[in-house]
């Protein structure tokens, strides 16, 4: 995950935390609550996508290292 992606993910998580706090406060009207909930769902989708991408990159790198180590063992 690139540094800018990490920042975006961290920002999304902070926004999610703020939304959760607002929704839990009980001080928000129904329309605003629904809008915040929708925003939260979109942020969750974004976070899942970023984390899945990072997981795939990790698996790829791990596989490359394992292949390299196996090649060295044969020598």
C-alpha cells in the first residue's frame, strides 16, 4: 500500500469514527442520520477495497519471497 493510500485509509477510518459517534449521540435527526449512515457505508466499502488490495499485495510479495527461497535451496 502506497503512503498516499495509507493516508486515505486513515482519513476514511477517522471519518467513520466521527460518523459512529454522531449516530450514537442521539442528537441527530432522521434525515441527517440516514445521510451519515450512507456516507459510512461508502467509507466502509472504500476501506474494505483498500485493505483487500493491501492483502493481495502482501500475498504476492510473500509468494515471490517463497519462490526465491525455494530457488536458492536448489542451488
